[in-house]
C-alpha cells in the first residue's frame, strides 16, 4: 500500500503512512477514473460500429456546415 500511495498517487511518505487503507483505496480508484476520463485516446472500451458511424456522421455534418458558412462568407465579401 505504501508503494501505491507514494508511486501512483504521488503522496509524501508521511501522508502515506498516516492514511487509513480504505481512504487510500478510494483515492486510488478515483485516480484511475480520472485517468480514464482525461485520456485523449478514449476509455479503452470498444465502440460498436453503429456508434462509430454516428460519430462520423456528426463530424461530417459539422464539417459541411462550417464549409458552407465559410463559402457564404467569401461570397458576401
């Protein structure tokens, strides 16, 4: 537990020794959730083909809308 507290959590040894184990484990679980939530490459979970297709449609729609807006701005200038 000491290695978990000082390594993964980055706590000082004094804090690691004085922290009760349940609190240490809760902090570790929170750290894991934070890392998963802020991971720029996703959560590691596989998306279904339908979910990937939906994300692609949303992205293409946004790109088309921004292109249309850019073309309208150029035409107005």
